[in-house]
C-alpha cells in the first residue's frame, strides 16, 4: 500500500427529511447565498424545503448554474457576494451546482489577477467561503470532496482544494425520485467509473481499498438497472444505495494509498468540452477502450475485476479479461448509455480535434504510470470508434 493522508470532515446528513438539518447546520449569523441550477428544485419541492429550513436565516439566491457550469455564469455571482456581504454558500443541486459553488467560493476571496487562473494555471489560493450542500443528483461525489470542474469557451478544466470541500452535505434519496432516466443512468455510470479509476490500475496489495471498491461496483451493478425498471425505480432502498455508493466512490476513501488512473475522465472532459456530450456518457465511451488498450498494464487487476466483480473464473486469462470487458460494456448498455463514438455521431475525423485539445490542456502523460501519451490517447479514441 502507498503512504497516504486521509481526512474527510464533511458532515453527512443522510435520509428522508434531512433537509431540515439546514436550520442548525448553517450558522444562524451567516449571510447565505443559496445557489442552484435551472429550476428542478422548484418543481420537486426541494426549494421549498430549503426555504422552510432557512426561515430564521438571512439569505439570498443565485440561480442558473448550468450542467457543466460555465465560468461566465459563475463569475456573475460575485456581484451579489460583494453587494450583500455574503459569507456562506449553500449549493442546492447536482454536481454542476456543487462544483459551481466551489468555484464561486474560491473566486470570492481570490487574491491573484483573475480567478480563471485557478483553473488555467492551477493558481493556489489560501481562502474560500465556507460551503454547505444539498445534493439532488447522486453521481459526482462533489458533495464531500474538494474537486470542481468548470468550463470556459469549450475548455473544461478541473481544480481541487480542501478549502472548497463542503462542510456538510444533505443526502435525501427521496429528492432523486424526480430525476429523469437519463440523469439516473448518468449518475450510476459516473460513480461506477470513479470507482474503476481508483481500482483498475496495478496492485499495491491495498486489500481494504480493493474490497471497498469491489463492493461499490457490485452495488452499482445490482442497483443501477433497478432504478430504470418500472417496478423498482421508485424503491427508496434502491435510491439510497445508489446515492451512498456515489458519495463513497469519490470522497477520498477508496483512493487513499492506491495508484489512480484518471485518463478516462480527462479524455472524457474533451468530449464534453468539444461536443457537449453528457459527462457520464463520455466515460461509458472511453472506459471500455481504456481497458482494451491498457490490457497489459492492467492485466492483474483486470483478472481480479473479472473474478471478484463479475464472478468470471472460467477459461484462460485472455478469455476472462475479454469477458470482463464485455460485461462492462453490457452493463453500460443496460444503463442506456453509449459505448462507442459512433453512438454519439462522432467518427475518425473528430479524433484530431480531441487529441489536440488534450495537448492544449497538458494532458500528455495520463494514467497510473503517466505513460498515456497523446499517441496512446489517440489509440484509445480509435478503439472507441
Ligand atoms: O439545473 P437543474 O434544474 O437543477 O437540473 C439538473 C440538470 O439539468 C438536473 N437535476 C439535478 N437534480 C435533479 C435534477 N432534475 C430533476 N430532479 C432532480 N433531483 O440534472 C441535470 C444535470 O445536473 P448536473 O449537476 O450537471 O449533473 P451531475 O451531478 O452529473 O454533475 C455533472 C458535473 O460534475 C462534474 C462533471 O464534469 C459535470 O460538470 N464532475 C464533478 C466531479 C467532482 N466535483 O468531483 C467529478 C466528476 O467526475 C465530474 O467531472
Ligand atoms: Zn465523473
């Protein structure tokens, strides 16, 4: 196992009715900015629950944070932060809103030239406004990690800091009942790929991390399709298991002390930046191809994945790996997401664009060994045609 530091101080309030916890979690003397997206929280009653819980607080609101939040939109929040002396951000929404809140919180106290540098130059910052979160879409893990992804002019860039990790997060599975099938699928697939990217590398004998990851993968494989099936999709136990899996997949626990390979995400971000494809749908296209192209480097873990996650133990090594990859693709198909570039009307001609964007963003040494060069990324994309 590799050396690691691990701390996750986000206080989780899990279960039905927990939005009421806001009344005590948000400091009573705070000047709160409630930030949210395009209005789903008004249609499903979450907004009203927040309003009720904050009835004794001083709060303002900023809406319109879009999926794959844009820098220009987020910068508009700075005016109200200044004019109303905001000192606390409450994000109410999916990963885009929580990520957006993180950027808003860091930009508000940024002392450098331009907050864009936080993304473009990975500029350091020493202060950020405190953040709380009410999560409405289980997927990203953003509610209890320090990561954020922001887009400007098609450049989709991540930043990370413990200063923007939410102090608390409310996870009420009932609020996920209003999600469309597409968003449920996206969430399950995103959490699945987060787990894989911290698991499917090379072995460092991290037994705890491996078995936690295998448990999360199996839970998502079992519960994901149920959330799309008419008889079971409203089952709150299904929703709860998916929601907690998604949080656990990217709260730092399973990634502590093990190598990580975020190549699927980094290549996927270019697909979203250039062509507007939903985040999770980029991952379901890229991941099977990463498994195929990186088969030798990941051989040992692919065999472990085949045996422990899919119970594939028959046949020689090649056959077992083939079967594990096939089952992964089948799972994505069952979750109704694309597994090929051609499924989203992209082809060979688009690969140059993607590779040059990877280069422009410095994504030239990806993977657990840093050996996924632009040439290897090209192979991965070609394999996904
Ligand atoms: O904007 P509203 O009206 O809220 O609608 C949203 C949005 O249209 C809707 N929605 C959310 N909760 C709902 C709901 N609709 C009905 N009922 C509900 N309960 O769903 C749509 C998509 O929301 P979004 O927040 O964009 O989805 P997701 O949570 O998948 O977040 C995706 C973003 O997170 C980033 C992605 O790159 C992408 O920008 N990621 C963040 C990560 C992190 N912070 O650690 C890691 C991830 O890998 C990912 O990169
Ligand atoms: Zn993701």
